[in-house]
């Protein structure tokens, strides 16, 4: 003998399975389920609500005429649903018990309200009411409706998840398509799967022409795309180490060309960092190069124009200081001295700007001469002794270069580089601190270590310390003078001597710069001529 619940469930199975397996035409599937429910039980009307934040929205009613009949009652029905917002169990609605007002508004005698939930998430409520003409809901009807709500809950969960995934995909696609940089993605089988509009323009080819192709299958007329692939190491090499900033030229229509910076890497997912493809980014450097050139030209012209008036100001202030234009008071001398020092700082800034401009234009001339390395360091240290005393700092010196050592350098330029580092040491080391200069020969090279016990360099700033106009965050807060050009000039000068400059620093504990200038065979240590 079949129990009442099973006899009702049997015709419902096809409709429930269709609802789970296919989230399309949701309303029609809900109508099919409601029709069977009404035909097989005492239920006469069905509502489905959707929980939105702290309120309910009726998203389905059956039969449809119910909406027209109770249109004026809908606001009150919406309000009545608020009572059940936190309900997690099915409730039997009775005229004198829970849901009495809801039954009155829907002209029903009894009913059931069951939460539509899946994985502890409540999506809304399934409300089934009856007019009493075929009896009132039983426990079997309650179990039946709970089965229905479980299926609808799974369906809504799947639909919501699919919607979120689709929205995330659409958002990602929109971001990729709006990128200023070009983007090329090859999958794990080395096939082209993504080419954003910027990359398509740079390669002068639409995605549909190359989608799904491996590098060896790309037609020879796709010259730009092939140039990009050939400019980069093999996929396996990039897997071991990402590639940064390889420069190539890509031909464009009307005899134009683009200067492109290429980078390549393997993006990965999961805890095991599984590679998901081969990603190439393309950055158009053409405009940046033009802007940078214009900026350099402006700096060069402006700096040249500033030199003459600054020199005239210096000459006039020097005459005032010396009393050449008449006797001045102590107070006037102090004021003039401050103006003179400010003008000197301005002159140094202008000279730094000019030097940077000349370095970038390849006009920073060098004159290499054979020099006594020991004497060179001695004179430089002596020149800074008074400066250290004025700053209340201890200058420690260790000149261990044999006094018979000759080296071929541009003494003025190398002195400028070392002085720039020492100036920073004096500027950023508190009174009572130490500045240490150590020079010696190591493995056929002149090694100069310049240490201080100053403020140090923050870890976050270390990769930018040799960049133009860059000043570390901690010294900016100190409101000290500086252009951010000194270390850029240092690096350029040292590298022009085929040397290297490195540093070690710990914020709050000082910095050590190490300059290494190689001794070429003809300049190896040898006795000075008598």
C-alpha cells in the first residue's frame, strides 16, 4: 500500500529533476511543480518569496490571477512576510495561530510556510495556502513542500553561483579589454587564448585570426606576433624565471613603429602554485620616450638659463660678505650668509640637473688620467674633515691603499660620486654619530667603503634608491634639503669606470655604500716614478 506522501511525490519527480538539472525557464518549472502540488493536495495557491537583505520580495505566485485579485493587498502581504525572516523551520499557518494575518490577506483558511534553503543559506520562503474546500494541510503536505523547497534551494544556489561566476568573468574580461598595456595569454598547451584589444592593435591582427594557434602554427605574415614570441626565451625558461622589460620595435601601418617593452611570466593558482598559462604583457614606451626626452630638454634649457643669474647673485653676496661695498653689521652679515648658503644649494641643484641631463644625452664628458689612488683618497678625506667637525660628527679614516698605487680614473667625476655619498652621510647622521671612510685594494680592484650611523634606508625604498628624484620616505619626513639626484649620478659615474656600487642599510642603524673600481692590467699597482 502506497502512503499519501509517496503517491503525491511520484508525479512530482520529473518536474523536480528538471528543476535541478536545468536552471533555464525557472518560472515554467515552478509552475509545473505548483500545478502538480495543487492537483494532488489540498493546496490552492502558492507564493515564492526571495529574501533580499532585511526584506522579502514576492517573485512567484500561482495561479497567476492571484496577483490581480490581491493587488491592493500586496504591500500588506510583503509586510507580513517580515515576521518569518529568521524562520528556519516549516510553520503550519492557522486562522487563530501563526500567520493568521497572512491567511486573512490571501483569503485562505490554512497553509504552510517553509524556508527555501541550501547549505544553511536561506534564499526565501515557499508559501502554500488553501481555501479549505479540500481540507487543510497535513504533515504529509508539510514533508512534500519541504522536499520542494530543498530542490528550489539547490536551484537558486546554483543559479546564484553561476551568476556570480559569470559576473566575475565579465568583470575580468572588461578589465582585460580596458588595459592600457597589451596582454597575450597562452594556455598550458602553448595555444593563444587571450589577446586584448591593445595587444591586437600592437600586433596589427584580430584575435580570431590567431586564437587557438601554437607559436609554430602562427602564419609567417603575423610578423609582429612572431617578433614578440621570438624576442622572449622559451616557455620553459620563463617558467624558471620571469622576464622583465625586453625592448623590441613593432612595425605599424603608414611606416610607423612602436617601441615595446615585453615582460613574461607564468601566473599560477592554488597552494601548489600550478602554472595556468604563459602571460606576456606589452607596454608602449614610444610616448614615454618622447615625453622623457621633452622633459630632459626642458630641464637642460632651464638649468642653463638659471646658472647665469645664480652666479651673479653669488658674486654680489660674496662682495657684501667681504665688505667690498661698505662695512656691514654682525646682524647683516648673518642674514647675508644665510642667503649665500641658500644660493649655494640652488647652484648645486642646478649643477645636478645639468649633470643628469648630460648623462642622459651622453654628453657627460670624462677625462681619464693616471692618478695616485692613495693620494686621491687622502685629499678627499682631508677636504671632509672640517665638514664632519661642523656637523659634530666623528670622521674615521682607513686609507689602506699602498702609496705606490696608480689607477686611471676621471678624478673630478669619481670625487663627485664619493662626495655625493659623504654629503648624504653628513646630512642624515645625527650629531655625535660616526662617518667611516675605508679604502683598500681587493682582488685587482679599488674598494671604497663609506659608512655612517645615520637614519638608514627603509626596506620598501631600497629598490628605488638610485632612481632620479627619489628620496627615501624617512628623510622626506625630516624636511632636509635634497634633490634626489645624487645617487643617480653616483651610479652613472661608477659604471662609466666599469665599476659597481652596492649598499647595505638597516633603518635606524646606518648605511654602508661600497664602490668597486676594477684595476685593469695596465693600471695594476706599481711604483710611482721618482
